[in-house]
C-alpha cells in the first residue's frame, strides 16, 4: 500500500502506519487484500467532514484505488472508520453487504490506543 499524494494536514507516514494496522484488523476476518501491496491511496484536505471513494481491483483506476478527503474537524475514529469503509469496497463489497462503520468498538479502541490526533498531525519528516 502506498499513499501516492497527501495534501491533508495529517502525517503521511503515520497515516500509512494506521492504515496498515486497520488492514491487519480486517484481514483477521476478510483475509489479506490480494492486491494490498499495489493499493494506491490519494488523500486531500477538505474544509468540513470527510468522504471517500474506492474501487475493486483498479476497475475505474486513474492513478489511485482509494481517495480520501479529510478535514481537521474529525477524530481518529472517523479516520479509521472511513478508511475501513473504503477498504471494504476494495475487497469488493457493496454498501448493503457490510456495516457503514465496519470496525467494532474493540477495534476502534485498539486504533485509538495506538494512534492519537496529536500523533497523526505531527509534521511530515
């Protein structure tokens, strides 16, 4: 997995670490995403809220397979659930096939224990 562009105020390396952690959580049930090593993620800054878009196995691919828009008004749980939601689309699921927020409370707590907003917003090095 690569973050190919990041214009948000979140640290690219920290986001990558968090996304890998979340993928490992979901892989316990879904299995490893077969094209995880080729997954390209583009992240942009957004004024309010958050949104995302993802496709199955480069079906509509331009230069990215997942696109996330992140604002400063969200928390670690929002980022984690958004990434997990879009990752479920990369697995091939449609909205009616999974929970809107795919991570369990236990999984969210594990993410929040490992990652904080202060940690995620440290300057890119």
